[in-house]
C-alpha cells in the first residue's frame, strides 16, 4: 500500500481523501470499502500472530495513521520508500519485537 502513494498518487489520493470515501469512514457502511476491509484483516492477523493486547481500534488507528503519514511523505517527495525503515517503524508502533 505504501508504494502505491508514489506509483499511483491519484488513486491513493482518491482512496484516502475523496469526500465520498470520507463519508464511508464515518458511516456504518465501512464493511463495503475493500481497502478498509483489507486493513482490518491485516490488523486481526497482527493481533493474533503477535499476541497484541492493544485493542483492535487502537491498532487500526496506529496502522492507518502510519500508512497515510508515510505514504504522504513518499508521495510528496519528502521521504523515499525504505523497506527496512518501514519494517522497523511499523513493528515499534504496534509493539512487536523486531524480526
């Protein structure tokens, strides 16, 4: 997802910030937005795999914020994609030991 901010910036802009999508985020129809479903599945997998005690809601905020923040930095040329940095920052953020 992160690399898509650079490779398909218009698409990520649409998926994350389109007024229609913003309305979905705030509604009871979140399950009809595949990107949110994918992130929720990722969070469930992380929670079970790494025995995270943080709530699903807190993990969602952490993961979603990181995706958007790092993605925007890459999209705007303020940072370059760095897989090692991504891995280290993401694992620290959710409280998982470094691989």
